[in-house]
């Protein structure tokens, strides 16, 4: 199997620059309509959460962006907030330190610090939704009991297949570290809930990873769900987050208990 072709999503979707440019335009418009409250959680410049508040007693949803732990930031995804806010949900969108300047184990510790800071700020344990690398981190937070449930969109839960690809030039993973830092190697706590949604037009490996992760955690006692989204690739799979009436967004509202 050509793992480079399976995991290099920017190469698989030549039109991705236009999608990312649209995310950024929509994010700027969302911040104009709903200015967030930035909340530092770490020592670095990227250790900041944008908080979109609708009310002190409303549930919190965290969105974790993708980019293989080496690209993008919270400013690119503010557009995720308004549709969730329309359902009465508070939304937190963090940035986090990136490879190669920050190794993956330190990135994961930073995401844990983010979750702890949000709990201290809000008194709540959030629901987490994450895309791609963010899906991995969403499941990681559930395993650490820092999120009460997670919806992973096109998550990459097993990291060992990345070792032989160009994506590892920044991550610098060896096979042992990749296995140790895989969300699929974690044990879900009692009561864990994990949804794995993936675009039907994604690579065989991304489809397999989501299906296998849902099956593995279900076998360990978690409540899981696997959904293949018709017509969606690795980038368009996020489009339903911009639609307050989409099945994906309504599932998030259900998970949050709003």
C-alpha cells in the first residue's frame, strides 16, 4: 500500500487551497459578528483559547483543528462557532504548539493543559470535536477524562503508518513513539462516548482508521458510532459544521446535552 498517497490529504485534494481560503474568510466574518474572548492557557504565543460565550450555564464544546500537528490555528476556524452558538452552546477554539518546533508528546501535554484551563474557567468538562489530527487529540482527551465525549471527524488514531511518509519530516516519530502516542492504544474510561465520522471519498486508510477506532473502543466498553459521510473528502467533510441543521452538528448538540 502506498501510505504516502493514503495519508497526504493535500496531495489527494488539489482544490484544498480554495477550501482553506474560504475557511479563513468565513472565520474573519464570524469574529466580526461574534468577537471571541481570548484566554491564554500556556506560555507560548499559540497557547490561547478563543472563547465564544452564549451564557454561563450553557454547555461547552471545544473544536480542535487539524493540520497533522504542524499547520493552521484557531483563527482559521472561528466559523465553527456561530452554528453551535445558535443551539445555545458555548464554544472554545484553541491554537496549540506545532511540530517541528514542538514534539508531539509535548503538544499532547499542551492540549491537556488547555482542557484543564477551560475546566478551571467554566467549571465544566467539555464535549470535544476534532478534525484529522484534532480527532486524535479529541479521543486522547476522552481517554484522559478531560472530555466527557468526543466527535472525531476524519481522525488519524494510529500514528505508526505516518512514520514512512513525508508527513513525518516534521513529526520525527519512530515506530515505538508512534505506537505509544496513538489514540488507538489508549483505554477508554467507563462511560466514554466516541463518534468517528469520516468522508466517504477519503482514502481507504482514513476510512479504516475511523472504523477500527470505533470498533476497538466499543470492544473496550465505550459507546461508539461510525458514520461515513457521502460525497465528502478530507476537507469538505467539515462543511456540515457550518450548517446549524446538518446531522453532524445536531449530533454534537445531542452529545452536549443542549
